[in-house]
């Protein structure tokens, strides 16, 4: 049965790659994650879409033609596809 409130404090941190910690809640084919990035995360190009919200700090994402700095309170919307690689 799905939860209507996700208690991230009860979910253990995982480290999927260097410089990234995450907590993931899954239900059916959907998931929501709390993610913490550090400057130790290796640079790589990603073509997968992402949606997010910056809770604290800043997140810098480099796209093919620009670099965007997201700050606390900003929403992030990146569609899938090579034309949006980041």
C-alpha cells in the first residue's frame, strides 16, 4: 500500500557513485529520491531527464551550450534526450 507521507529519516543513505548520497522511496514504477551531491562526484554526460528542487546549497549543471547554477528554492526540469545532455 502506498504511503501518503514519506519519512526520509527512516530510509538509509545509499552511495550509488562517488560524491553522491541518496535515499529512495519506491512504489510501483515510480520513485522519489532525496539526493546529496558533493564536488567529489565525477563529471559525466547524462541524457536522462530529471526533476528536482534545491533544498539547500547550490547545484551547478553544465549543458552543451550553457552552465546553470541552481540555488536554494529553485526547481530543476531537464527533459530526456541527447539535446538536453548535461
